[in-house]
């Protein structure tokens, strides 16, 4: 018999949640990570200057803090050193002409802000948030629950009985509305459109995507409630807490352990894994893979004794990945001073964009393989509420560009020469980063004078760090309606089971999709004994 009940391949947030929860149930867990550290998209390093701690990729933890996973293991993690830092001003938007909107955790302030922009928009916001709060139990059951389950079926039936079938159908119809249609028919202020439009990008969508409006409402509700928290001292502190929790419950974590394939066991079940060095590790209960579908079925299952079922083989071939992502990090000699409003320096996540049309245009250019002429820029300012991230008096900026093409066909601005093979090179990356820096210089007082260092990561760089970020896609695959909810990752998928007994699939490529909520790890661990 093996010493391990479950072997978990990968160590992103979903894998860590599953390992921690199964360990609490008394199961013996082994987590295998091919890199030299755990965490997936969670990584903290001094990548610019000594003493400046940057979250290289993911940083905002609102989805985790408000998740069922945190409800289950949050106290255990806190007991092992996890702390969050919170900002009163979670988000905002700044447009090229200096017009801006700041969104706070104070409902009254938000209503007043919106009414000042356009009288009546504040009361509209109040009605929208109240309506979402009333729907929250049903909505979050669909967004985060096991969709193929008796409990979800009973929830839908109960809603149909209470609302009536026609009103339930209308509810689903409204939930499929694109963000553009919703914003333009709900709020009169273009500044409010500009505030919310960039957030669809953080869901792997665009302003014209189906159901993107519903996601905007969910985001507004969540960040007003819980803000945009970060882990004190960097995301690495969360990984340390997870590692302590898993090992305290008898689990084991191995880094530098590259899993080559899933090994068959008795009766055609998944019996363990084989490492690249030839070592075979056995699992009594099952193997859990937190990877993309291509990694699972084309690499880890390549030596399986029986071929893939035709529907799985076709689904893998047709699985699509979304827009790439780019990260830029700055070390600054002092906190940024924003020309438009000093209070912008206190905003946790600030978007730079011309507005709704600007987001739409940049997203479309990216989807056509072009470097956007005027990209949407998300700027994190963690030192404003977590001073431990930088030496005293100094600061950092965390920049995310969610509209970076995986394969480059051209530059929408006609300024950057693209290699014939369309690959990201260091020159293309840095010239594109220069384009972003020019935006910062137009908005921040004497930016070039306070810049100490810059570090950029192209989509290709991100994939090199994490094989699951295909083409730099941080969302585990395209998040359009046809590849989401009941149909993620495949039309034939049923929760997190695969066609092989004892082999389970979790991660951003599976329901409930990407983000730091640990949803798929929680759902699977809750269902296993």
C-alpha cells in the first residue's frame, strides 16, 4: 500500500486548498510541483531592487477572502501567520483627460459620487446592488457550486417554483447580458462606464461578451463589501501558511518534482504518477491534477494504456485559450503623486483607460493579434496600505496588462517592429513597456525622476514560469459562455471527474473557473472522502 491517499499534481491555489481540506479530513496528501517553489500564479520576489517585494503575478485576494474555501480553512491559515492588508478605496479609473472616479467601501460615498457624476446614477447603483444582494444565494450557488449535483438542481427548482418559470427564464436572460449593453442602458455617466468596463478583462471576457454584465455586478458587490485586500508582506506569506497547514496535517510537498505521466492502477483506475526521473509514486484513493486540459490529456495521459474517448480527444483539440497577460513592476523612490487627484494614490487597483470604447477597442486589437495602441492598464499600489512591501518612504507599482496577444501579428500603433514568427522577444516586450511608461509619465508627477527600476514580463515569460499559462493566458482558457459553467472545460464534463476512475481535474480550466477563490479545489475536496 502507498503512504499517500491522494497525489496532487501542481500547487496553485486550487491544489493547495484541496490538499489542506483533504488533510484536515485525515487523508495523507502528497503535493508535487515541477518548479522550485509552490504557488502557481502566487509568487513574491525582490525582482527590482533589494527590499522591494513584488507579487510577480496575482496579488488581489478578494475572491479568496470571500470564498467558501476561506470559510473552511481561513482560521487555520491565520493561525499559521496569514494576515491581510485592506484599502478603503479598492478601485478607480483615470481617463486621459484627467477625469476620474474613485470607488470606496462606503456605500453612501459611492452613491454620492455616482450622483455627482450624473444625478440618479447613485440611486441606480443602490438598486442594482440591493437586487444582487437579494439574488446572492441563488447566484453564488450557480457561480461557485457543483453544477452537476442534486443540491444545485434543487436550488434551480426552488427558484422556478418561487419566481415562476417565466420569471426564472427572464432572470437567466438578463444574466447573459453583455457589459456594454448593461452599462449603456443603466448608467448615464460615461465615467461610470469607464469605471466598470475594465473589470470584465479580469474575468477573461470583453465588454461585448455574454454574461459580462453579471460579472461586473458581482465584482462591484464584492469589492464594496471586502475591498481589494492583499497578503501582508506579499503573497508568499499565504504560501508559507498553506505549507505549514498541509504538513501539520501529515501531508508532504515536493518541489522540483516534474510529473511525466499518470500511472494506471488496478482495474483501470489512476494508481499514481511517474516522475520525469523515472520514479513511480502510488496513490491509494486517487490523483488530482491542477493543470490545463492539454497538459492533462496530451502530456500526463499520453502513456495511458487505452486511447482517449473520441469526445474527449475532440474536446481537447478544440479547447481555446484567451488573451495573454503582461506584468510590469516598478520600484519607486517615493509614492506616486497623481496629477489629477492626490487621493488616487490611495486606490488599491486603478485602471487607466479612455473608457468603455477604449477597453472594447484594445480588447479587440488584442484578440486580432495586435499590440493595442492604447491598452487598458491596471495599476496596483499595495504600499499605500501595506508599507511592508518597500523600504520606508519608498513605493512600488504593480501593473497588469490584460490585453496582450499570445501570438503577435502586428502593432496597432504602427510603432513596434514585430518578428516574422510573431513571438515575444525582449525588444518587443521592453518597447511595449515603454508605451505603458509614457502613460504613467503623463499622469504621475516627475515619474522618470522617482523611478528606480522596472521589470517586465511578457506573455511568453509568464508561460515559461508556469506551463499552465498557455500563451500567457492567466485564466486557464477562454472564458466565453460556450466554454464556461456547465461546459468547462468540455461540453461533456461532469464536475471534476474525468473518464478515468480516480483521476480528477481541478484548476482555472475547470468550474468555477479562474481566480484566487480556490473554488475547484474546494468543491472537489468537499466531495471526496
